[in-house]
């Protein structure tokens, strides 16, 4: 049971006890068991004030009429609470109409047991004074206004934060565009031109030059994707479907790279999709640049609740000489941890390096 429900029941039980004790401590003319039942019912009805404040208002009002008609001279405390809750929920007109109806009906209910008009009017006025009603309604309206202002302030803060985030994304996008686009374009154009000239002369194109050309193309694509993500223009993002292209580009550099996909290839969350791509991309980039490896393998396993991605190579890393983690590896770990997954990146016992990530997925 939530704290709110516990609080509601605590109020309801407390009011019921107050009504019952007050009713039994005063003179009463009607059946005790029936009067006690109506008193308790009037208090316990307040437990439903969150779900049905109008219904609670009606029930507490009828209970007040009931125990007054049975000869129990007890103030309509539960009805006052109901008025407060109804006004707080925004039911102003209903609260006013119910209050007017109860003020008019209470003397009639008292006359059932007293048979004295003057006494009935006096006791009806004592059971529900207009000042109490005004105070209950005013308290409910004051709290409703305070809650509305708090909600409005929170909404305004969220809108302001969102607007500032949008402005910051656009600023970063402009900075990236100004600082990187030109340099990457120069690399791409120069490498393309060098490959073209070599082929035109009938010369063998060096593998390193081909790798530079592919790296320039990939960097340009990644930069466009990053700028699109920052601008949030709905452009497609690289993911699992693009991993075969990564492996193929790694092969073009002379690396014997293989790709193995296991399990049912069902759709995965977009964040997981992009993270797996980045893990494979960063791992293959590190292998071709730093590992001195001849072979590499990429394995993707679609499990029931987990997507596993593993990249291994036969490079020069050994347990005795653990390479210092670079920015790329740290970025991988941050992405995986943010999704609630696990990442293990370490040298293999027989040489080479392994990147093993497990990402939770929700399968339907």
C-alpha cells in the first residue's frame, strides 16, 4: 500500500473514532448499534477521497443526516473534511450545492428524533456551522492553488531546461561543423585524388591509402550523423544493420575479419542498436590501427533478454602488457553502463584482445 493510501486510511479511521467517541459520550435517543454504524461509516468514507471526492461528499452528508435523525448530536466533522477534499480537487460548485442542501436538511433530520422545531433548528446549526464550511472550503482552495502553482513552476522549469538543451545542441553542432567538416573534407578529397591518380597511372594502390580513403568517408558519414542527432532532424542512425559494412571495410585494410550472428534477429531498442554499432566500430578501428593483428572476429548473439557483442583479435596485446585504456574504450564503457549492461575489455590469455559487452533488451 502506498503512503498516500495509508495517509487516507489514517485520516478516515481517525475521524471515525472521533465521531464514535463523541456520539457515545453524549445523550442519544435512537438505537445505539445503528447510530454507531452510521457514525463509523461517515468517517471511513473519507478513505476514498482521492478516487471519488464527490461520492465521498454525498456519503458523508447522508451519514450526517442519518445519525442526527437517530438522535446522535454529533457535528458533521466528516462532511467538513469532504468539503475540503472536494474543493481541493476542483469541485467547487458541487461542494457549495451539497453544503447548502445539508444545512437545509439537518433541522429536518433532527426533528425526526426531537419533535421540537426550535431545538431542531438550534441543533442543526450547531452540527454544521457556516463558518466551519467556509473555513474548510477556503483551506481546500488555498492548497489547490498552491499545488497548481507548484506544478506550473515545475512545467516552466522543464520547458526552460529543454529549450536550453536544444540551444546547446545547436551550438555544439555549429562548433563541430566549423571545426571538423573542413579538415575531414580535405582528407577525403586528397585521398580520393591520390587513389584516382595511382589507378590512372596503372600503379598498385597502397592498402594504407585505401584505408585512409575509407576512414575519411566513414568520418564524414559519422560527422553528418552526429550533426543530425544534435539537430534532431530525424535522420537515420547507424546500427546493427550497418555492422557488415564495418567488417567489410576492415577487410579492405588487409585484416581477415569475420562476422557471426547468432539467435533470433528481432528488433532491439534504438539505444542498444546504436551502442552495438559503436562498440564494433571502435573495436575494429583499434584493431586496424594499434593491435598489429592479422585476424579479427565479430560475434553478435541475440539472446532472450540480452544482446551480446564480442570482438576478438590475435594482435600483440598480452596479459602481461595491458594497454592503457583510451578515450574510445572509455566511451564504450560509458555507453554500456548507461544502458544497464556490462563490458569486459582485456587481453586474451593466448594473445590478442577481447571486447565483450552484454546489453539488456526487452523482447516482445
